[in-house]
C-alpha cells in the first residue's frame, strides 16, 4: 500500500471529488487547480484551499512535490492526433499540461478520468496518443482504459466513465496494470437508497408536468403492448405521408409508430381526443421513451427525465448519469425532482460536504464531478502496485 500521508495534486479539480477520495485514503492535497469561479468557491468552503490556479498558466516548477497526480481533464479535440506520433501531438491541449507536470515531478502514481467516448474519439487516435505519451514518460498503464460506472459497486447511478491509472515503471515490479472491475452490471436494488425524505415544495413537479406525465401513463395503460422498445412519436400516429424521402433511420421509427397506432387505434384515438390532440403539450413532450422494460407498470413508478429528445422513463433501480444537470431526474413515485443533496449522495460525497447555495450551480458542479467511491475503488487497487 502507498505510504501513509502521501501528497497528491488535484488538477481540473471541480468541487473536489478526487480530493475527498484521496483524503479518505490518507492523502494530503498540496495543490489544486480550477478556473470555474463557482467551483472554486465550493472547493474553498470544503477544504480551505484556494484552487484558483489556471493550470495552463502555472509553471510545473511552481507545483509542490507529490506522489499522486489526479486529474479529471476535459476532453479537448486533439487537433494533431493521428497525424504525428509522440509528445508534440498533445501541444495546445489540456492533456499536455498533465504531461509536462508528470515529466517534471515524476510522481509514483496518477489517476485520470474522462468521458466514455474518449476511447473512440477521433477514430481511436486520441487514446493512442495518450497511451504513447504516458508510456514514453516511463509509466505503466493499461492497454485499454478502464470503463467503470457507480452502479457496478452498488451506487444507484448509471454513469460510465473512462479511468486511466498509471504507476512509474521504475517503482513497481509488475509488468502490467489490471484493475478488477465487478462482473455484474447491476449491483443495485433500490435507487431510494440515496433519497433524503420529503424535500421543500420547490422540488415538486409543476401542474403542467404532472398533466403530461399523467397523459403518457394513461397512454401506456391502454396499449396492447406494455413494452414499447422504440421512441414513441405521437405526431406520427394519424399521418399518411410518403416516408421514402426521409433518412432510413427515421423511416424505421415513423413506420413503427404508425404500426403502433394501427394496432391500438381505438385506444389512441380516444386518448388523443381526451387530451385535445396534445395541443397543450410542448412539441418535444409529444415524444416518449419507455426504458423500464417489464420492471414497472406505470410512469409514476419510474425515474423520469424531460429531455430535448422527449420524455424518458427508466427503471427505479438506478438514476441516469448526472451530467451538467440540465435534465434533473424526477422521482416518479414522489412526483418531485432530485435535490442537490441527493445528487451529492449519488456522487458519494459525505453528508457534511458543503454544497453550493445556488441550486443551478450545485446541480452543474455535481453533474461534472467524479464519483468519490469509484475513485476510491480504483485508487486502492492502483496503490497496491
């Protein structure tokens, strides 16, 4: 195990998910960098540290010595990736700043986090450049990034992210890094594990949202087919125009919706009449996705999101990934949105963690954060090398 009271740095720190995780593993943060003013506020209020450092403007010589480098770095486009090989490919990207710090300080370990599609970005060239550069600096890393979601260790959130652990080759006898990832893809039984009881009324859904969701629930209850495995587009139900000019993928969806209408015509006609042809619906809310299979029988038993692509209902065991939180999940059985404190629970922040007082900023910050327990799970294994 890594020596007690190791020093770590927290790059692209956000509100400190890495900081909390490493502190729980007996680490001491000696430097943090962040440029978002609101995230800097949250970081300072929790850790008493000033993270107000733009890493692109911070010389590596100004950063204290450390044994572990942590970074949830933004995935900027690697403009030269695939055209050349080596260190120069990364110049102009934030990954370059990680590399120059690693090259100067040579910490024993690092742990990087990024979005799931880092693997396929630029046809895989971005990952190849990352792998080659870290290898050239003398670090042992996995051949492929670790893909991990909190729900695999019992946290009720589906949130696949890429993790890149590394250890200095000269400081380990191992020849390869293998991080054990739970085989089970569903280790969660109840999403309610993170809920904190009845919140203030401000989190209740609006009368309009209840009206729309009640309509879609009645729609589902009357169908001959309880499970509909494609997006429902209500505006297509009574249409008969020629679909051949449409893209092939859209033709498929339109034809499936027309089939659904024809096989449930009496019910759907009555439903449309009862809800005045959905005239009171925002256009995007005439689209509906049921992603709960047979696990539940009602919209109100699921976890709901109002999205630009339509209304989505998922099974109640896991919440969808917290992102920058423009689509705050709705707890169907309580007819309310997830609170910021509950979002913090989903990201495994401790109960005494101070959340930003502005809800919009709090949701954004938590949506952008790493999951504390996932970081701890991977770091514990990495530190055995």
